[in-house]
């Protein structure tokens, strides 16, 4: 296994100007990361120079690039005017994602993670999921077929409430029915739909390409529910990002499950604790997860 980090983990340092994208790659390498997942804080479609800079810095640091992550929504518009996509708008979104697949090929990665569709929590019922599932599957199937020319495996992540539970993720992967369409398991994201991370991880082991390791503080209630640091889960509980090993998820037990499964791919730190500076928290998280898999 190779344990590294998503560039998203250092978003705070990017926002305040301490690091640019090449600087994030260099930092991950200096910390002893064994790979970097490119989740750019700028749109690489409109900033091709950043793609070249990231690739060049990774080669300079001898740091493998494991994957490329970007957003997509085949159900609702991604603009401020949120609405159900028309057929022509969905076609445009699929074509946009294909251009990102071209960028992944330029980066030299063999794994891509794109979203499928976000909805407000009140629109994530089972009935709505059943209506959306074939639409999402058709889009994912076409994109996976396009990515096959590059030898790229495309992936959904358990992310965004609507396609976040392990059963829903598995159903999508099964319906797409392509060997190069699988999933990234984020062990912390299952908490957003109140699913036990260990059991949910076990449920998706047969379709996983890569793991995201993050930790969360979990609460049934909080003193100030309006505090933006706390995210309300689908069923009314609360979750907040933590340094790996400091929160309430049993990461050691999950690590033991992964090791016993025979998985031998990439494990990526995704740090998003709002209470700790990312330069400290991400490094601590990396050290913790490396110790779990030592």
C-alpha cells in the first residue's frame, strides 16, 4: 500500500497564499507521503498551466500522482440557478467531465473520482434515488467507456448525501457494469448518512479502488447547532472533521479490515478539521495513518 494525501487537505494554506499547487505537492513529498491525489483548488480546464506545474513538481519530487478528483452533477445544475438538468445540459456536463478525463491522462494518473449528483437532504429519499439511479448510471457508463482508451478507472465516492450510503454506491457500480468503474471509499463520509464506517467499508470492499482516511467528531446533539463547524447528518446527528486518530471513528479497526482484505492500492489522507491549521493537522493525520498500516 502507498499512503499519501489529497491536495484538498492543504486547502487552507492554498486559500491564504502560503502554498500554491506545486507547493502542496512539494510539501506532501517532504512529509514522507508516498503519493498525492490531485484535487485542485483551481479549475484545471481553465488553468492548463497548473496541470503542467503539478505534473512537473511531482516528477521533480519523485512523488507519484495517484488520482485526479473533480466535481460533477448529472442531476442538478452546478450554478447558482439550481434546477433539474435538461437533456442538453446533461449532455454538456458529460462532455465537460470527458475533458477532465483528458486532463487525468495528461497528469498520468490511472484513477479518477468524479461526483454523480448532489441533492438537498430533503430530496434524497429512496424514491428519488430510484428515479435518479438510471440517469446517473447512463452518464457514468459513457464516461467510463471514454476513459477506457487511456486505461483510466473512473470512480464514484460515497459523498454528497444522495449517493453516500454503501448500498447506494454499490447499486450504482453494479448498474454501470463496467470493469473500470468502481468507488473511492471515504471512511469518514459514511457518518454523513449515519452509517457505521466499519460495516459500510466492509460492504464496499469488493468495489474499492482507493481509500480516503479522515476522522470525525460525532455527536447526537451539540450546544450550538448553528455553528457552521458542525454538519448535520441526514438523520439529524452532527459530525465535524478531526485529525486522524483524534476523533470518534475506529480507524484502527478499519485499517485492520483493509489489511486483512488484501487491498494493496492507494490510501489518501483527506484532512478537513476546522479547528486546527491544516499544516499541523494534515501532517499529524498522515503520521497517524502511516502508523496504523505499519
